[in-house]
C-alpha cells in the first residue's frame, strides 16, 4: 500500500512540476516571485520533517502519513478554487505540496522508515523510487495539457483523499514499539556529518528543481508546456530505470561508490545544459543526466538506514531529510534572483556545489564500514 500511495503522489507531483510554475507566471509573478513561492513549498517540507523528528513516532507513523495526505487534499482544493497565492503558500507550509516526484518532503521521511521496518533492503528502496518516477512520467504527460488550475487542483485533491485512506489501512506492525516512543534519541556524530553533507547537496539541487527548470526552459527557449511535459516524462522513465539499476551496481561496487561515481558525471552534464545552443540540445543533456543523477537516491536511503540500529531510524531519517529540506528552499529563491546576472549561473552553482559534496562524501566516508548485520543492504 505504501507503493500505491507513492504512485498516486508521484502522478500528482509530476503534474505539479510541469504546471505549477506556469500557473504562477499566469498570476503575474516574475522569476523572483516564482522562486520565492517554490522556496516556501520546500520550507514546508523542512518544517514538517522537524515535527516528525520530534513527534512522529509518538503521534503514530500511519496517522502522520494520513494527515500529510489530507493536507495535500487541502492544497489541491485551494488551487482548484483559485485561492490567492499567499493562501496557497500558507497551506504549503504543511509540507504536503511538492514539485519533486522523488524524495518529496516529509512523506519520504515516513515512508523510508516504514519501508525499512518492513524488511526492505536497497533493492526495495530502488523499486520504491522507481514507482515514484514511473508515476511521475504519467503526471508529466498529463502536464503537457494546457495549464489549468482546475486540473492540477482536482488531481491533488483526489490523490490526497485516496492517499489518506490507504495510510489508515497500513498494518500496525509498521509503528515503533511503545516502549521506545518516549526514549530520547541523540543523533550519532556520523549522522550529523551525513546531514551536513546532504544539506549542501540539497541546496545545490534547489537551484535546478523541475518546476524551476520548466520556468527556465520556457523563458530561455520559449518551450511550451507540451514540450516540457514530454521532456520531463522522458526524464522520469530514465530515472525509473536508474533506480532499478542502482542496487545492481551497488552490489558490485558498494553503496558509497555508487552514490559518488554516478553523481559526479551528472554534474558535468548539468553544466552543459546551461550552455546548450537550443532546446533540443538542452533536452538531450537533461535526458542523459536523468540516467545518472538519481542513482544515489535509493543507495543513500539504504546507506543512512544501515548506519544506525532500528530504534534510531525514525529520528535519523528525519534529521538527514530535514537537513536537506532546510537548505533546499534557498536554491530556487537564489536562482530567481540570479536570473538578471545570466541564465547560466544557477546551473554552474548547482553543478559546482554538488561536485564538492561528492568529493567530500567520498573523502569522509570511504573507510567507514557499515555494521555487519546490515551487510545485505549493499546489494
């Protein structure tokens, strides 16, 4: 049922990634305004993840999951009825609205822990992310239709209600044992170091989130939503394939090597996008990047879960994910402000920062061994 809920949400977020920025432009927002709204959306993910770290297990994983879906339904309702941007931004602080199909805010924090509790290893995380990417493909194709508040709002509303119903039907075995709920958990130093590195990578990724890419392609190449939707659908298909391939590669070279040595080449492709002479070349580079840029996602999720014992995994997932969501909002906001200085700057900054993250991750953790009891997670 987690995979089913993930698929529904992937469909909705795939649509939002294509159409939300265009709808904001239709409201009269300029680049800085669009970037600011997207930053608020991401800030909501950070706030919700902080709340999950503190109260998630106490309130209940399944109930937290259901509440997030109901908040998504509320966001859909506001979009459908044409609510003002400030009101939508306020609702987005719940963390439920996202324009990222994979690793979509607090939803990912809850799902990551529940999947780990059900015995899912790295291959399971690969399938979990592949489901999201495949559903995001359908959403991106749907986004190729003319931008419509009614369409986006209705899809988000329906997915929110359906997701809440699925969340309430999840088995009680996914909850943490009651004796552990109130035990304070201090993050391990290794978790703090990982969280700091993930924060850098996430802020860099915020410069080139899909919603901002859609805006940039429209402004720079005058690409319409149909072309952008088809491009994002193609990227999602390749992403889904990479999620399934990542565990196979990790079984051969290890989780950390897979994370680093697939990520570095994708950063070079991102620089190429900034200087592409036309939309077709930019599209080809983005498609090539989609083959590599997300292979670190399932391997990173498995790597983090393998670092700590089961009793610490909710807090660890929340801390590492929150670190990503706290810095990510700065990306689109700064990207919008940098537009007058040159359209290439967001891409150059993102690629440089991501490369520094990869090198630092490799240097700091290449000699850190995972607990022997979690050896299966490397394959």
